[in-house]
């Protein structure tokens, strides 16, 4: 008898039949005459539809769900006792940034240990240039989960003109359409934009519409990181809806949020959600996704003025050596951050990565300015961590902007921005249109100081917002992780526990599942997932990665004339 312990419970593999709390199986091999490879028994089935849970069994054969219900008289090569556990479809994360890292870390530990079995890469306007080559590499390398990809608007633009501000020529527009066409034929599920990032931030709406028309002809979705997620969010939503209408495409608004300054100026997320509901009432298909945290994560370059990057990132660094440019930048950053957004300091921005100053990772920009001042006063080799905080010097907003400039000159980095009221996070989460998504890449354990969403997005919803705070119900939370994103992205055979669907399945303990990563200590895996299956194979058992790589590409509906898969 082989036993795998699930906390206080146990997974038992033997030759006996399954009765009560024990669990039995014959050794792995040919399925018995009754015909199941695996049966998951005695679970509380939350099937992904949003319907109330029920007790039952799930039978798996050849990587797909073969039966759901009472399978008491059936046999299988492997039986899993899910007594006291929830059995649900594997989670679908439609907003990830795994991309090429999927090829470097194919076990994708931080995702699968959070119950994720399918991810969508290529978000925020950037991703792989050659979708066909990428999917071929995923198949060759193997993957612990399934991978779909969007094709990035910025990915197109960088191939056409680099990262500079200028209009595309008619010939470049034609080439861009051809790149989009090829990506859709190779299996992309749509196009993404990142309209606060270079060079897409300088594109007009008509250019975006033209590229999305190509994706839309192949059934592709338009997924957008909008031009504004703050005080100008309503005009940004209208632009996203316009692209959808003009291109004949459904729309996914990425990481929907409401920062504090926008709450003050426009009244909160009821207003922005209302604009989306009005569009749906008018017959437009639009969807949303959200990460369940009150802080965002993006490049530190987003804190500068757009004009700095008009000639590309390399030229931007050269401009920062010009005192006149720095003077203009300081004036405009003061107007934007201090006056318009009413920020008293830059402590809301915590440095996640810094190429030139890795020792600053985990410190906020106000603290970075204090560290720079300490070094100036006491010497460049000062051990600032040994200096009591009471002795750290006071700094002005200009000092903090200058620290940001020094970081950018040394190669830049990324930051975690604490800007969103918790009540707005909860309000958006309650919307029936909102999927749960991480906005994360694959994490290298203990590398950098990343946002904790990369480790615990789904577990956080299930543990904190469902079990502990009752913000949403269990069945609705699972729907937001499964059938809702599958519907938005047209994944026809996943997202539900239904016969014929792919056997992507999670078994978790609703009483203990929790995220363990925090902003202060972000490198901690989620716990509470007893089993995570991808295409019928176990990739996580008792919160541990098995090393199996049963995943692979998920193709869009335009894939070389196929119906997708």
C-alpha cells in the first residue's frame, strides 16, 4: 500500500475496493474492463458552472473526463479519495506573463501549486514574435500546464519601427496585418494591447482597430491594458469598447481596478463597472479580469512622463544626463504626482527589481532616496541596513524623483504600487463579469522581490475572500477561475467538470487553502491543494510538484483552419 498524506487526510493506493474513508487502486497500467484510468471519489463537486456543490465521483479516461456522478460500482487503475475536499475544474489564468519563461521553467511551480492548469500569455501588448515556433518549443520542452497566447500589439510595432514615437507607413500597416494574420493561423487566441507602454502608448485607436480586425476575423478576443486605469478610466473603457465594436470582437479588459485618486474624482468602481454593464445591455460582449490585491506591479518607467521615451529606452537614458531634461522632468513629475494625484511622497512604490541597484529591492522609493542620501553623506560603501531608521535623513519629493532617475539611468526596474483601496478590490470581485487572474510570470523562487500574486492569487480568493470574509461564495469563486474565463476566451473543452472535457482538475481543502506569500515576504507557495491534474496526469500531489509535464499548447479558433483545441 502506498500512501500520500494530505495534511490530516491521506491518499491511499492499494488493490482493495474503495469504501468509507479508505481509498483503493490497482497499480498504474492498463485500465480495468470497466474502463477508467482514475476515479476521484467522495468529493464535494463544484463543477465550475456556478451551481451549488454536490457529492459525487469523477471518472477519467485518456486524459479526459469520462463520467461525473455516482461511480460506486466502477473500477479504475488509480482511485483518489476526496472525502472532505472540493473537486473542481483546473483554474484558467487568462492574464499571465509566463511567455518565454515557460520554456526555461516548464514545471511552472508557482502556477500549478496555486491550482492553475491553463494560462494565457502574450498580455499587455507584449509576447513572443513567432507563435508557431513558440508552440513548437512548448511541445518539445514539455509543460506542466496548458498554454494559450495572445499576440501583442507592441510586439507587432517593435518589429515594424522599434520602440519610438511615429506613425506607421501604409506599407508597415500592411506588414503588421500580415504578422497578425500569421499569428492567428499559428494559434493565437486574439490580440493584446498595453497602452501605457512604449510604443503602443503613441498609437491612435484607428491603428489598433485595423490590427484587431484581423484577429477578429479568426474569432480572436481583444484583451487590453487600457490607456488609463485611474482618473481617465471612463474614456479608456470607451476606447476599448470602440475597438471591439469596430473590429467585431469581444473585449477583455485586463486587471480591472480602481485606485484611490480615481475614487476621489469619479466615485469608485460602481461607476466604471456601470460603463461595462451598459455596454453589455447594448449587446456588446465585454469581460473583465482582476488580481485580488490592493497593489499593482509594473515597470518603474510608468512613473515618468511619456515624452521621455518617445525615441526609445536607450535614448531616454541618454536624455537623463541632460540637466535641462531633468529639470523639465522634475517640474512635470511634481505636477503629476504631487498636485494632480495628491501624493505626499513616493512610498507607495516598492522596488521589485532594479538592474543597477539590486540592494534596493524591497525598499520603497522614499527609502531609496534616503539610502542614496545616506551614501552621499557617509560614503558609498555605507551599510545602510545597519543604520537605525531614526538616523535615516529626511528627503523631499525632488530627492525621491532623483532617486527614481538614478535607478532608470542604471537600467530601470519594476515596482509594486500600493494605490488601491481594499473596498474597491472587493466591489470589483463581486461583479459577475470578473475572472480571477494573476498578472504574473513564472517565479524563480527567492529571486527578486516580486508581487505576491505570482504565488497565491487563487488560494487568496478561496481562503481570504471566500472562507474568511464571505465576499463571494465558493461556487462563484470557482466559476470565476474556470468556466467564466473559458467562456470569454472560447476554450470549448475546459472550465467545467463535464464528460468529454479535458481532465484538468483540482482537489483542495476548503478549510485550509490559503496564500502564504505577502508583500513583505513574497516567495511562498500557496497551500491546500491536494491534487492538481493536467490532461489527466497529476502535476501536484499534497502541495508538492511531481515533475510531470503533460501540458501543451491551447490553440485559438483560427489555427490553420481547425476548430481549435
